[in-house]
């Protein structure tokens, strides 16, 4: 195969960048479709256009020659990209969480990290045959876990209790610490006089903390100040913050090598924990940027891995090394670090099974391998550092991605498929609806800024919280265990939209719902139940037509296109009842519709497997035997139920009397 992208001409560089972008996004899209960790496909795609060309016998040169395309820019570009990733991670850290998990996080990023470093270094020396210097450097690189891998795993597992904050904080804080540890180890290797090692290490450590902390806090304060003074328009705030990260990284690195990663993390944390200016738009921008950066970095770094480095290590030694990391290093480190931490043994077990390595480890290993090669030291095959790091990334992602969710589910510390609902708004109608769902074993939380509504909701036995979901502190204080959906039902349409905008980050766009406060007056027929107009092929995923237009405004439209909150509340206040009715073989959904008429507003279907289906506009529902239909019904329009030959079980189908069949009503 001709190495089209192996030269450094302008056209070739443009083609290389296009290929990198396409592979980065394409791999993540395909991973989403296949429901597998994107990091695996990113590494595979990078390998295929790099050393994979020769490995598969398609040519003698790689399709993408990273060194020729980027040259000396590769190292600084990788470092800046990692700083941006850590900055984005810092923006997700809240001091409110650290109050409850601070001690255990501190122990994990110090004691557990040191144990991992020591065990990994010893294993690299004895199992992989690394020289002492390279083994110590590899151990330092592999203490990092990283938010790029931990984040998706946490979203998949949905850990309960303190597990989420602990693992998220550890994943972000350990990255700059791991980078700093690796830098210190590298400095020891590069020092010509071993007697000066301790002094050099202490000096580097102090300068990293000073330079990174000072520049990070200064940059965050400057951004807050210029935004607060309206000295920078909103359209420039995102690019300005991006520029600040790059500037801070460069200035901090100028004082102390690799301290820019620490500075970027501090800057993100400082911005995330201030209350003077709104930075939500900056956070959203950085989240989108991170996807592109991570994809590009993995493709670029895996494309430059040398096959000879893998051959010099061997498959079985690497496999044994991975076993030591997973079975020995992490469990021992977590066991000691979490003593008297307040975590249960179940939570400690899951923490011990959550240490996948990610892009930061790959980037550090790649940069340091180049540094060792340029230094001309008598260290055999420094590229083995990169090979083992990439093998560790693949192995740990596969193992933890498969095992951790299973263990968390078995130990009952994860919400794999939470069916609960959080209602924004606690009007009498919402309280009645929440009470009915709660009676069926569905976890419900209602939030409102109206103290009267919250008081009556609590008197009714509901889990009611007084506060504003638009405030970060209140949103973070909510316990989302068992909660998987959000429904906005306040009398303020703007509040509903803004609230669901916040909940989209927690539950995703497919699981947030809203209903118009008042529908525009049009000459239309009365409401037609659940609005089951979409074909069955459209019953999953996003709704079509009008529902899509509402969804674009944040939140899928509830129930149907012809109903609004004001009408529902009027009906409920006027005597309509919320009723849960069992569907059976004798009393199917067609019988249900015949009995209750077209005016019955079907809202939920509580399926026999325990899952709760929320009826959305243009989404068909077909309840089956064993399911329970929850609807708002006008008792004045009930038809007289016919006689049934088979006797009905308790609450299961209509009995031969005028009272309609129900499991519960409100």
C-alpha cells in the first residue's frame, strides 16, 4: 500500500487530519451503535492505519505516519490536549461532594497510588524483564485511571451511594498526580548525578504545586472577573476559556515541566466551584470538544505504536503483568486506602474493580518514550513502555468493563435500569400521580419551590424536596438512586425547559419529559387517550413530528399532542380520577378502551417485569396481559361493564358491577 499520508506536504497533512477526525468520530459512533467501550475501537482504528498495514500484509509503510505528519509538534500537541481533557474533568468536580468522600479520595490518590506504583514496578522488572529505570517509570504511568474511561463506566453502572463521587474524583485527581509522579521518575532517570536525585525531586514537586496551583487559580479568577464585568461577550467566552487553558499550560510548563496538567485541573475545579458567574455554556462546549480530542489522540497515539515493541515483550508476560495489576495491586491498594472510610464492604469491592487506564496514560507513555529516545540513554527499547501501556489500556478496559457492572449489580450497589421518576413541580395533581406511582413500588421524588406544595406532599408520605433545580448545589444534593427519568410539570414553561436542560445531563435526552402548560386554542377533537398514532417501528427511540419539535426544546412531549397541564389539572380538580387498571387475557387493552372510552388519558404502563413506560406523544403503547395501565379517567363517561364469564382476580379486570376495575385510584 502506498503511504499516501507519510510525507509532510500540505495536502498530505490535510488528508491526515481529515482521516484522524473521521476515524475518531466514526469509531465512537460505531461503539455507540455496538454498545461497546469506544476506547477499544479507537485503538483498533489507529492500529489499522498505523502498524496494522504491515501486520496485515497490506504494505510496507503505514497509511498514517504520525511522526512525519506532526514532527516535533507531536509532544506539545499531546500535552495541550491532555490539559484540555483534565480541565474539562475539573469542571465536573464539586466541593460539596468532597465533604463526604474527601478522606477516601485522598487515600486512594496517595496510599493506593503508591502501592500500585510499587507493585507495578516490581512486576515490570521481574515479569517483563524491564530495566529498573523503565520499570519505575511504567509503574508511575500506570497509577492513573482517568475520567475518559471512568465516566462512561459510571454512566453504565449508575453506582449508588458514595461510589459515584469517589470514583469520579479519583479518576480526575489521579491524572495530574500520576503525570507528576512519572515526571519525577523521569527526572531521576535523566539526572547524571544520583546523589542529587532527592533534592531534584523535592524541588520539582514543590515547583509543580506552586506553579500549577498559582497559574490555575489566577486564570480561573481572571475568567470569572472578565465575565462578571461583561468585558467579554458571551460568544467569545468559550474560545477565551480555551485560550486560557493553553496559555496557562504553557506558562506553568515554562516554570516546571509537566506542571501544566496540574494547572489545568486546578483551573477547572476553581471555575466549577464559584457562584459569581454562570459557566454552563462553557462546560457544554468543553464536553463536545473532549469527544473530538479523545478520538483524535487515541487514533494518533495508537497509529505510532511499533510492532517490534510488542514482539520484544511477549503475550504471556504481558497477560501475567495485567493479572498482577488487576488481582494484586488494585485490591491491596483499595483495601488499605479505604480502611475506616465509611464505605461498606460492597462499595469497597466495586472500587477495587474499577481502575481502567485511559488516554492520559497513553499520552504520558508516548511522550516519555520519545524523551528517553532523544536523551540517548542506554535503556533497551524504550518503546516497550508504550506497548505495555497500550496493552494495559485494552486489557483493563475489557476486564473492568465486563466484570465491574456484573459485580456491582450482584452486590446491589448499582442502578442498572432505574425506573423511578423525579417530578419538577408538586401541584395537587402531581402529588396524586406521585402517590399512585409510589403505591406501585416506583421510587418518586418531587421537587418544588412552593413550600405549601412541599408540605402537603410530605404529609401525603411523598419524598418531597424544597429547592430550585436550576441551582447546582440543590441538584447535586438530590439522591438519584433508583431514579431514571425526569418529568417537568410546573406552571412555568420556561422553568420546565430550563429544568429539563439540567436533567438531560443526568438522564439523557430520551428520559426527560415535559407537557405544555397551556395548549394554543385550536379546533380539534377531544383528547384521544395515549395518542398511539406512530407505527410500531417508531415506538422506540425519539418521537417523530410534533414530538420532535418539543424535544428540540428539551424534553419529550408527554401523553399526546392535544393535552396540556392546565387541562389535566382542571380535570383532576373536577372529579376525574387517576386509576391503575390490570390488563389480563380476559380484559385486554381493547376491552380497556371500550370500557373507559377515548377520553381516558393513559399516562403510564407498569409492565409485568416491573419496568415503567411513560407514554409520550406519537409513541404507541400496547399493554399486554399482566401489565397495569395508569390513566386519568372521567367517571361520568364510564360505560356499564359487561358480564365476564371468568371471575376476575383482585383488581384484575372488571367485576360485574358499575365500579370500574382498578388496582388503585387517586
